[in-house]
């Protein structure tokens, strides 16, 4: 954070500005306030990362010293949450952890890995500091706002820093998410390149699947009572019975019953 205190013009008759002392004091206070704000935002980010680490350790019964949380993008500013931050796994692969805050409203997708777990494919060392990594790219340039769909990405290998923890490892983690900016061809996709897209709108009819994985499956039509992002739990109204139900958004105009 940079704060600029502009010089003031002096009074030619007295050689100084009558409010010089007040101006200097105000400027000093502004610098102290700016440094304090930057420090608080940094502490807020560290708090979310540590809470995510503890949540994963408790959920998967893994010691904290074996878990590593990928640092957030420096361009991302996370305000302190006034309530308890909630965590969940939004995708089946469990390679991403979602952190959500209600006041102020925000959500983050974090990568928490277990140290000492071998990769499915051994890395081949190239130049010092670089290793061959499997990444996901598009053969064509994609416009901002493009929704990632199955078959849109291709796997390839590139020499990249081993410390790059933001690379998308499984394309299923970003299905139905949208690009935040124009994405050049053959550029590795990273977690900060995408954001959840709104797949369900309030008042829209949604197909809700119930019973999947329990030996039966029933599909009902329901009306969304709120907007919903991918992997987000929303309230719906059964159009036949009029009863309210909860479901998790699983795709465009579709959800899975709880």
C-alpha cells in the first residue's frame, strides 16, 4: 500500500503555512492508518488459511503438520469475516475447499494438500527450478465469461516451477465455472482464472434428482427460491406438492436433493 502526502504552499509573508503542523500530523495518522489496514487484511487472509487447514485436518483425520494450504493470489483482498467462516468440499474430487462468509458476503476456493503424498505421474526434472507438470489448456483463445464445459480443456505437459500451487489439477473442479478474463491459447489454467457462475436463478424451474447413489433415483421439477452457484445449497419449491426442499446446484438448471 502506498500513501502520498502532497507538499503544501507556504505563506510568502511568514515563510510557512499556518496549518503546517496540523497537515503533518494528519499525514502521519494517514500513513499509520494505511499500514494498520494492510496488516489487518493480511491477518484476515492468514486466519482463513489456518481455519481451512484445521477444518481439513478434522474432516480427514490428518495431522496439521502434514497439511499445506496454497497461498492466496496477491491481488486478492479478503476482508475480515464478522461471523464464523464455513467450509465444505464443493466438488467430488475434494481437491478444493470452499470458504464462505455471510458478513460481508464472499467465498474463496482453496487448495489444501497432504505432504508426502506421491503424484500419480513422476515429475521429470528439466532446468533448475522447473519440472514437467501436467496442466490443462485450451487450443484456442477463450473470451472472458466463457463457461468451462466437459471437453473444452486438453491435458498437456509443460516445464513450470514446482512451487506453482495454483494450477488446476482436475478439470472436473472447474466445470460450469466461468473465466474471469480473456484466456490465451495453450496457457495453463489456474484457480484464480475462474470463478463460480450462477447456474440457477430465483423463480427458475430446476430439475432436482433425489436418491442418486442410494439404489433409486427420482427427478422432480421445482421452482428455485434463490439464486445458486455451482455446488451451493439452495431452497426450492416442489411444483407438484408445494413442499419446500433443499438441494445442491449440480449444473445449469439442475440440482441434487439432500
